[in-house]
C-alpha cells in the first residue's frame, strides 16, 4: 500500500499531550494538501531545468536525454488529475525559452503527448513496466519526428534528422532510470486512493 506523504499528525488530544500546537498541526496538514497536487508539476519543472543544463561535452548537447519529456509522459499516464494539458504546455514553453528553440515547439509536442497518453492510459495503467517503457520509446520517436518537422518548417529548410533520432534512441534506453525515481516518488509521496477509480481515458 502506498505510503502517504503527509505530516505525522495526531488527534487534538494526543497533540496537546505531546506538546504539539494544534494550530501548527492543522497548518501543516493544510500545507500538505496544497503541496501534494503541485508535486508532479514541480518535478517536471526540475526535469525541464535539467534538460536545459549545458553539458561539459558540446557535441552531446543536441542528443542529451529529454528528461522533461520523460516526466510529462509519466505523469500524463499516472497522475493526469494532477498534471494536465496546461501544465504540459507551460513546461514546454519554459523549455523553449531555456533552450532557445522555436517558441512553442516543445509546448506543442508535450501537449500532443499528454493528450495521446490521456486517451490511451488504459493500455499502461496496471500493466507491465515494459509496456510503459515501449510506449515511451514510441513517444520519444514521435516527438523527435514532430520537432524535426516543426524546426524544418521554422527554418524553411530540411534540418538534419540524425541528432533527433539519436536523442530518441538514447531517451528510450535511459527511460527506466528516471522512471524508477518517478515510480518511487509516486508510491511514497502521492496517494493513489483518489485516482484508482478514474476512467481509463482520464
């Protein structure tokens, strides 16, 4: 059973007996209720910042793992109640600004992936991790092609396709590592009770 991320609160009588201020305990409980729904967005924001960090090897930058895409994909499937299309769009715009890419390129890609994951989440929820992994590999390839087409249209010429394809392959190979962190975070920090009964389509 998932461990809930919330303050270790007691009943008012026990908190008074333990010397804990009931007002403080109530404030912490309220803060917990406000913070947990924002956690998927904050984690994806951190992933976007990591995606924009310059690598010490300049030649590796164009094919660096798209950590933000991994987070968008995962939360769109497992916590669509906490991570919606607006969140995906906002993260994409921020990443476009950080990377200096065509404005809206990542935003459009993330919204498309979010909507596809939302519609097909019944294929991934409560199924093998390998299905989730395969789904991401296909999504990474689709995003690479979508962004390549968008960038080519923006530049009014066909851009090289090698780097986007290599990035998609690397992303697919590395996905289990960040996914393990996201799974652990979901199990220990987010309650599953409020989304188990969501319809498969979101």
